[in-house]
C-alpha cells in the first residue's frame, strides 16, 4: 500500500498514533509544490486541504484511486466527486477511529482499507458541514466563552470542571487552543447561517482575531 500525504509533522504524528502496518509505504508531498503525478499511488491523504479549484485540480492530477481530504466545513456536494472527507482537526486524528463522509460505497471500502494500514477504523457519518464531533465540541467551546463573558468563572476553573465532570481529555479552552480559535469561529459562523444557536460569542470572535 503506497500512501502519499500532505500535512505537517503534528498531523502525521496523530495519524500514526496507532502505528503503521509494515506493508504500507508513506511518502510526503510538499505543499503546495507537489508533483502532477506519481506512479503506483494507492491513496492520497491531504491534511492541509483548502477547497480552491487549484488545490482540487492538483489532487486530481495525482490520479490516486483514493483521495482523502481534511475538510470539516465544506461538504462533498460542494466539491468535486470522488473525494472522501475526514475530520482532521488537531487532537482528533490521534483517535483509533476516523470520522469520515463519502457518497460512494466502493470508495468507502477502499478508504477503510487505507486506514486499516494505519491501524484505524472509520466511522461513517452524514456529509454535512461540521460532521458530528466538531459541531459538538465547537458548541461546548462556544458555551464556555459565553460563560466567561458572563463572569461565571475563570478559564482554568471551567476547564477543570469540564474535565472532572465529563471526563473530557481537555477543557473547552484548552481544546480551543489546540484546534485553533479561528477554526472554531469559522465553523460556528458557517453553521449559524442556518441555525442561530451556533452563533459564536463576541469574546470568542475577539480572541480569534488576535
């Protein structure tokens, strides 16, 4: 299994958290100057994907049988067919299961095989903006910022309470820093266009713009 990937070292460390099958070969492609084609590719994993036409064209030119993209906000119906979306936010890739969306059952089988070489399983979810987990986590983080705005408690106390009370791996403010405040705001802003309950707090927007 020859897998080419585009990303940073932290993302790759998370992707390889469960190890790599000895039959798999990983090759890094430098972004954005990766070549137009590489022979013998079984899959391409783009963890730095943006939904521009230029990026999509470059990925198509690789002619990989399976193209997996990190795209939390943009669903497949707004992209070129033949891609598989995953949730590649920081802290989520290290889990033994990958949250993904795909509209082609044959591609699903191929993607599951690719991730099996990374000792991961795939949780198939609806092809919606934000998937499921990012929606939930972003909402929790947003509520924590509302609480901070209302001076309910401090960041440290809220983080501690959430970790002790819910057994989350991180408190909402810790999580927001790891994921990236702008990523949180971008997702919430996108979701709030249809559902006002996702509207990001003023404090979250302010801190994300720093």
